[in-house]
C-alpha cells in the first residue's frame, strides 16, 4: 500500500529507526558524548593507541614512538616513550606538530627516580601529529620510530583524537 509516495512499511521502518536512536541517546550517561573517550591505552610493542569508552575500544590508531622505544623513559634525551599511568593534562592548538595533547609525564615516581640518578627526567611528552613539512608522509611516518619520546599519529588522526579526548582523560602506556 502506498501513502504519499512511500509505502506504509517504509514509514513504519523510519519510525522504528527514529525510536531506536532516541533510546540510544536517552541511555547515554548525563554529560557523556557518544564516542568520547574516557581512557586511552597505548601498547608500545604493538605500536597502537586505543581510545576507550566504558571499557570498549571506540577507535584505534597505529603510532610511531620515540627513537629508542624499549623501556621506560628515565631521562631527558633518551628518546624513550614513558610507561605507566598518566593523564592528558593540556592541549596545544599551536603545536609545531600540527596539534598536541600533553601527557602528565614526569609523574612523582619519575621525578624521584631521576633525582636518585642525578638526571633530568625530561618532559613535554605529547600525542601529536606531524610537522607541516612532513605532513605529506601521512601514514608512512609510522615506518620508523622518530620522536623524542612522544606518540605520533597522522595530522588527520590527531584532529580526530583532539575532538574525542577531553583534558583529564587517563592514559595508560604499556610496554
């Protein structure tokens, strides 16, 4: 049966879809955005960064790390990406690496260890994109670990991560 150019079945299906969408929106916790990360997990040996929401992976990205990626960052200049529990504590829209999200390294344990060793722990560990002159490399940047200890993604990926990760988001960086 046709009604105004649409079959009755099409109208029913449209109503069902709208109803399901409305239920999904109402089921979301107050203040939560759909697909907004509440946690980041990085697995260094797999070169992967995962955005999590309620224990589920909502997005994952292949990454490049520091030029000396094995082991935990100990000192400035060691080109290691830290391991442990941190938070995203700031963002830089004017980063020379397109955009960047700052990781709260060094933490208290990192500071104590560096002091014990008599070295600077370093800092400014970020999740970032690429410098403008290298943006054309796109995903090819991942063929080699090239950062000073940061976690690098493509410029398009950092733009997506920037929108999905609020300040204060916990990040766990594993071996």
